[in-house]
């Protein structure tokens, strides 16, 4: 007869405990394996969404998108990803937002876009039935569109042109009007600088030392007042500063991607950052400023002139010596009676890495590494006025990178992302 041996209850509890631990470990392993598989699938879908947004942005360049309308990409694969592109504006720059979605997963990219010119010309000078005159230490390095009467050497205050070539590039004949900016860009600039314009968005109180960052998928934050002083503030992103009279930017202000709108905008000496400054009367940039890409300085001149103004009238846009901007400078004025003053003035050692579009007179003593479109040049020396003279200024199209995205003209398409926005 086999005897019955009793097992202590503590041993059974230990066995059950070990079994429970093993079961938990097995369940954890199964859940980890399942989570890892889901994570890999989610990662793959996210990569597909990112690639779809890039593809959507590139394909949108081929479409005549209307402002504010949403364009849906035709289904091009079996991944089940739907991609939409919307065209709007931030300041006077075109903004495109691309959204790709699959199920509950969504990826969004927003960027400022412009035109990349492969065969960039250095100069387009409107034909006003008079020749262009080049004098002093001036130089045009690149192709140039010039009046029918061409270009010739001149002399100002005893400083004649001494270089062996007048233009270091090909020469073509220009027309009696400048190439037009894209219509929607022109409308946008006019709307923002109009007397009755008032921005919409969440009002933001301005405090000394404020640090505000607002994403471009959020509602625009507005700082407004009669005279706004930007001092000891850090502003980044989807923020507009609007003043009924004037905006003053001090060197202690740190601005990134912000839009400034006022009749007069004064940028003090030593300011750094990148922003859009849009004015209806005047923009003044002080000495030794460093405004990075894609900065925009634009004046839609609403001032009326009567008869022939004196040559001493103040320019609408001034860059003082030592300052540098990487981006675009624009002066627009449909008024035919402008007098003999400069509308844009770049002082000696002022530098523009980008483009100048001047629907008026340009006094260029500094350097433009890129392209210039101008109705005329002007030189004001010792009380004398020299019409259509380029004196000591430098225009060099070859110094600008080919990837530079700039102004969109009416006959040129958008084809380059200037900057991705957060």
C-alpha cells in the first residue's frame, strides 16, 4: 500500500506564485511584441505621410492654385493617403500648407514659397527713351536688360568709369514697363498697407521682456497701437504687429518670421533677425543691421505728389551704411508724377543678398548680390542730380545661390520653398 504524503500549503502557494509570474512575463512579451509591430507600422505610415507632404508641395507648384482654396492631389498609389494643399499669404509672401492623412494619422507641413530663377539676370532697367550711364567704381556682373539707347560711360565729380567692360554679361533690350509682380501679391501688399486695414486675430498685450512663440497652425496673435515700440521682446512665428502711425524696432528686439505693418517703420542701428516690414510711407533701416533670409522690406507708396518734387525729398526706403539684408526689397507706386528724388536709397557698404524691385528711382551706392528691377537710377551728389546714373553701386547676379527663392513675377511660377514654418 502506497502511503499518502502531505504537501505543505506554502509550497503550493509558491508554485502558484511562480506560475503567475511566468504568465505575466509571457503576456508582457506578447504585448511588447505586438506594440513593437504596431510601432513599426506607425513609423512606416508616418514616413509615407512625410513623403506624401513633400510630394504634395512639389506637385502643387504645377497647379494654378487659387488663394484660400484647397487642392486635393489625385490618388496616385494604393497607400490610402489623402493629401490636400492650401494657398494663403503671410504678409506679402505666399504660404502653402500641405496636409497628408491616413486614418487617424495626420502630418502637416507649412512653408513660404517663391520663385527660383535658374538663369538669373543682374539688371532689368525700364526703357524711358534715355541711355543708362555708369560712373565711378560701379559694376554690373551678369546679364542685363537695358534701354534701346544702351549704356555708356559717365563722369561724376571727376570720377569716371574705368573698367574695360560696361556689362560683364549678355545684354538684351528692355521694355517700356517693368515686368509685373504676380497680381495676388500686389493685391496682398495693397490690402495690408491700405488706410482702412485692420488685422484680425487674438489681441496680444505687449510687455517688456515678453517671450511669445505662436505656431502657424494656431490663430494669428496681434500686437496693435498707434506707435508701437518693440524693445526687449522675443517674438517668433504667427504674430503681426500693426500700428496706425509708426513701428520702432530696437536692437534689443528679437523677431523671427513676424510681420510688421504701419505707415512708417523705423529699424534702429544694430537690429538683427528676420521679418516682413510693410509700409505705406517709409521704411528706414539704420546702420549695421543684419536682417536674415527671408526678410522683406516693402513700401506701397500711397503719398500723392504734386508737380515736380525737389530732389531733396526723402526716400521711401533707406538702408544705411553697414547694414545687410538677405531677402527682398520692394517699392510700388502707380503715381506717374514722382519728381527727381530717390525712392529707394542704399548707402555705401549697404548690402542686399537677394532682389530689389523698384517701381521708381533707385540710388545705389552699396551692393546687390542678386537682381535689380528698376524704372530708373539716380545719383545725388553735392546738390547735383544725375538721372539714370549708376554711381559706385555694384550688382552681381553670380553671387546669389541658385536655390534662392524670391519674388514671383506675373510670368514666373512658384517653384521653391523659401522656408519651412513651425
